[in-house]
């Protein structure tokens, strides 16, 4: 009489799993398995081509972009001081600060993700540098000495910049390289770029901006829609345009 052997289902499943693992191991024994950590961005975003190469050094470090700047603007301003090749007489500033660009070290480094994401919650900007402009100089928010910018307006040069306390920086639309246009202003500490008052995707002022002046659309640097900021087309004190009065919509890094 023949005996019929009935194997438990769990035993059969276990044998099949072990066989699968063995086959898989054999198929990859001659090489290493692909790991997500091995996938590294190898090309800088096209927008970085607009940054002044004499004043900034921009490179990839793994999945991050590192922006190093000497903090110097690449254009004329009274804050260079008489005798400097880039010095110009003040035209709109009636109360220049006594500080001069050559007397300070405005160098900064910003490290951001090469693929920044929107955060679940926004983050308020801090005093000091909140971004780095294409000229190399810092971008500040709409505050001055922990108060409104109103009292400092008289110290801003023709391109919305001044020194206070220790580095040249912009508060207003930097007309030396962007005035009522779509030009790139720079990059903010959360890794998102900021552009002028107009948008390349429409050639006009965007009407779909969020509370921070951002939206998702194509730019002159990419054919695919991506999130970025704009200087909002809203007058401040009936005469000026603040670069960035809002909150970060991404996760900011320190600029130091």
C-alpha cells in the first residue's frame, strides 16, 4: 500500500521563498544591486548659469547644491566708496549709511537640495540674508533692525541695496539687473528661485501667486513647470517693490 504524503501549506510556501531568494542571489552575484543612494544629480539647474561667476562658486555635492559667494555686487553703487571703479554718486538715497563695501566681508555659503520640495507648513524669514542674488550680494526681507523698512528707505541706493550692519544687500527690486521684467533675481534659502515681477510663461504679471509670491509654471530656464517665487507687483510706500515680504514655502537652510 502506497502512503500519500501531504505537506503542510506553510512548508511549501517556505521552500518556494527560499528557492526564489537563492535564484535572486545567483543572478546578482556578479555585480552590486542598484541602490537609491547611488543615484546622484549630475547637472546643475540651468538657472545657475545666470549667476555671476566672478562672485559666486556653485557646485553639486551629492544631492545638494552649494552656493558660495564673496557677497559683492557686480554693479555700481555709492556704497563702493569714492575712488572705486564701481562708485557712482547717490541719486535716490538721501541718508547713506557710513559703511562701505570694501570694509566688510560679506561672504556667505548656502547649501540647498538640488530638488527642493514644498513644505507642509511655511516658515517665517529671519533677519539677515534670506537668499543669494545673481550678482553675488545677499537678499534680505522687508524688515530692518527688527522693524519695518520705512525708516531705512532713505539709505537704499538706486537698486534697492545698502549696507546695514555688515554686508551689502537688497531689500527692493534690484533695478541694476531686473526692472519690471522676468529676469532671475536669485535663490532663496529654501532652494527655490525668485524672479522679477513678470513670468516667462505668460510674458506678464502672474495672477496665480500664493501668499509668498510663488506659483508653479515654466520659466526661461525650464520647459517643465516648477515652483518658484516672483517679486510681487504690489507697491510698497507707493513707490517700491519689496523682493520678498512673505514666508518660505520650502524648508530653509542657514546662510553663513
